[in-house]
């Protein structure tokens, strides 16, 4: 019988990860949380020089070395400038539409380790004052952060400890609903990070036919997360990341998806077929799909010269790079597929 992945633990851990700010370049909190979870399991991870975290579950002699990657870095922003009125302009971390963050609550993380709350608003927000409020293009020039402090000048804001280059995280507004849905920002890709830790918890101490390494990267949202740090002995790399949903897509919030091609090109056909065969034997409805505007840790590792077949799987996530949603079903199916694959001959 295959090890059982605890769904309640998976969801609880996911919510804790979601509520830990970790925009690209500011991932210490999320990595430290993962380390604490490993310690509670009696395991210890290893940090790469780049700040990623990896750990290995040994397998029997003669088995393959399977590496699974997920990323804990998320979309976010940095302070681009402090305006004369004390408000902040932003530069994006990751690829998202500016309109998707309008009205969002944020935290500004200062160099002194403090956090200051704020809200992303239009520079000309009030419809009672500005006739063009509804038609203004949302971009770096028209959106600003209104800090929740008494500040009306550049000097006032600097006195709070705010500097150009401070990281800005978005309020995830994470909710786990009675319907089984989880809605939040940053399910991309904390859903997969929670799954890898939950799978580790289920597999730890089991006799595995293959050596399994789990790798949590920290710069995926800017394109080079797993470009380095994948073990040299890796025989197969499987990135676990959100499945993009929308019109014409084949995935759903209730299933695990196999991405056979994204904007970087096709993934390894033979490895994908091995995953399909294992899913079929385990009774898992694995949905093949193609993502037209997407890249992953696996494609970054390949671009950096990784010499191994690579695949991409993950739970379906609606409204990617905005206020996202998935379902317990997709978390369970993804975890079950990983367990079935690593325990298969």
C-alpha cells in the first residue's frame, strides 16, 4: 500500500505558507518555515548558495534519482521611488498585469525589519474628483502605495524607515472554504511547495525504490529559479507548479495536470508517458495540457544545461497571477501522483 498524504496537514501548511510574505528576492521567511517543518519530521535540509532549500530521501541501490522542484517565491514589488507627497511608486517582481493589484493591501518591509501597511491606489482615484478615474490605464505611473501612516512628504516617509529598494508584499487574503476551495494570492506556487513537504512527511521512513530529492527554489518568478542547485546525480527532474486554467485549456481546479509544452517548448515525451502510465495504474485522472505563456523551474534548469529529462505537473489554479483559486481535489491528486510515481518500480 502506498504511503498516505495527509490532506489536512497539506492545507494547513499551505495556509501558513501563503501568510508568510516571500516575494522574489525576499524568501527567507518561507524557507525558514519549510526548514521548521522538516525539523519536526526529523529531517534537515540544505540551503544552496542562492538560498534555495533541498533535502533527500534515500532509496534502494540501483534505483533512479528523482528530483522534484517547486518554488516559494511569489509575485510582489519593490519601492521604486518616494514621491513628494510621501506615497510610493513600485517596480514589479514577476509578470502580472498592473490592474490585478489595484486596491490590494500591501506590506512594505523596511531595512530595519519593520513592516508598514498600505494600499495600492490610483494616483487619481476618487471618481468624485477625477473624471478619468474609470478610464485611466493602470501601470507603474498611475498606481501608487498609500501608506497607513501620517505622511505627506518625502521626508515624512523616509523618517518611517522606508527606502528605495524595500520589498513590498501583497496581502494574500487566503481562505479555505467549506466547499474545499482554497482562494488566495500566491497559490503559484505555494500549493506545490506545501505538497512536496506533505509528500515528504508521508514518505519519510518508507522503503523507497528510488532516491528522491525535493528542491524549493527562490527565483522562479523571474526566470532562473532552478537554473542551479539540482543535484548532479539527478536522473529525472519533475517540476511541480500550478496548472494554468482558462478558455481552451484542458485542466481544472479538481485535477492534476501534465504540461506537455509551454512557451519554452515541449517537455520530455518519454518521462511524460511514464507519468501518464503511473497515473492510469493508480486511477488518477491526469490531464495533459499546453500553456501558451509559461515557463517553469524545469525549463530554467534545462536552459542552464541540465542533462536529464524534465516534466511539469501541478494542480489546476484559476486566475493565475491574480487572486487565484484551487481545490483540495487538485492538491490530493497531485500528491497522490507524486507518491505513486516515486513508489513505482
